[in-house]
C-alpha cells in the first residue's frame, strides 16, 4: 500500500482510492444499494479509504450509497464530493454551472443529508463557473471550512491560472483532473504548480474510462446507455480501433511482467509524481483487488518511456465538443 498526504491537511490516504460514479451513472445500469454497500465495505476492509462522489452522479443517488455504507464507520472513510453543475431533473441533462454561494449552500446541505454526515473531508467545485470569478466561489467555500462543514477545498478541471487565483483566497488541498497514459495535458503547467504549492493531484479516469484495462476489443465496445458510446470520441469509429492498437502495447508490457494492463496503467500514474493519488472506479470486487495490486508494480525507466510515447498517438478527444469547453477552465 502507498499512502500519500492530501494537500497540506495532515490527512493521508491510500494512493489508490475508489471513484464511485460508475456505481450510479454513466456506464450502464446502476448498482442496487445492497451490492454497492457491500462493495464499499469490502473496499474499506482492503485498505481503501478515499471515496470520491459528487452531487451530479445520479443526482444524489451516488452520495446516498456512500451515506448508506459509511454512516456507521464515518471515521474510517475520507469522503470527497463536489458541487457546481446544475441540471434539468426532468431530462437529466446538465444545463450549466453555478458556483454561487447560494447554490453551494443548497448543495452542501443536500450532500450532508444524503451522506449522513456532519462534514465532508474534501469539497470540490466540480467545474469552474465561467460566469463569475473563481475568487468569489472559493471565498464562499472558505466559509464552509470555518463552519466545519467541509475540511478542505478542492477544484476540478481547472487551469494553472485559475488555481493560482484560487490559492490567493484560501489554501487548495487538491485538484482533480483526468490523468492517465492517454491524457497528459496537465503535465505542462497544472501538475508542476500542484507540486510546487503542496496541492495533491487527484487523477480521475486513470484507466481511460476502462480502455486501458484491455476490457474492450473490436467486437466488444460500449453500447446503449453507456456514456462512452455517445459522448466519448475516443470510443467511437476509427478512433476506437486506433486506440485499441495502443492498448495492445500496454497489454504486451503487462504480460511480460505477469501483471494486468490496468495495474501497469495505474502504476504509471502513481509514479508520475509523488503528489498524485488515483481514484479508479469499478463495480466489481475482482477489479478492485487488481487495482490495489498496482501498488506493487514498479516500472523501469525503459518501460515508462515506452508508455509515455503512446499519449501522442491517441485518437479523439476525451469529451465531446461541449464537454471539452468545461475542462482546463
């Protein structure tokens, strides 16, 4: 197990946490509560203590699973959740981002209620509200710290400039960004700034939304209600097949080491920088155990260089056109 501190909070977590979104939304049918709670308890027993959720994930449903699982063992779980995006509940579509204090207070009270807790360990602005200064939102979030409702502030998918401006208002404990062998744009400025200022980089989708696990093939791809089928260009058309060829390179390296492709992909993320923690998601205990095994995989310089070269060859953006307007903001 690798443990790393979250920002300068004095709290450390297993560097391999659990992203909980897929239990409720995006990748097919949601888990039922009993199965989800069982998996969350098993994760805790295996040493996972960092659990990531958001108001947006199932419009409260995902937070409810976390509350059901940890209300009676709250001291053992480091819970992170997020606010910001607002949605039309009738159509279940995002209509914008609201970083106002009024929306923040509505969201935190709802989150605390369904999480069955009196505080959140790490509270993120899920996406920057581009209609208002980041300083305004962070100043409001700082009030929640003083009130004891949240322990630390995080930002998600922000630029280095936004992070600098936010830090001038209140310490930022973590920045959550997509980061994997296939997605490395934060390496130019966000990741170095995080390292220089004691901010933890929380890598979401470190397995490329499942692609880097080797789970997909030309005959097996996301379909139906799976988010990747409609809104992730990397999983569509010729881009999908081109990316599968890159995954084969990861699989070859993993096979030579007697490891899983997912373990190699996670080991790469954790080795990138000592201030990085990862939150791969899964709904299966076997996958969870495999992910945790990545802590025992140490890549050589030659292996890392080979994996590094893959990023420049990736086909397709990680989000559709609308989604891409909301990242690195």
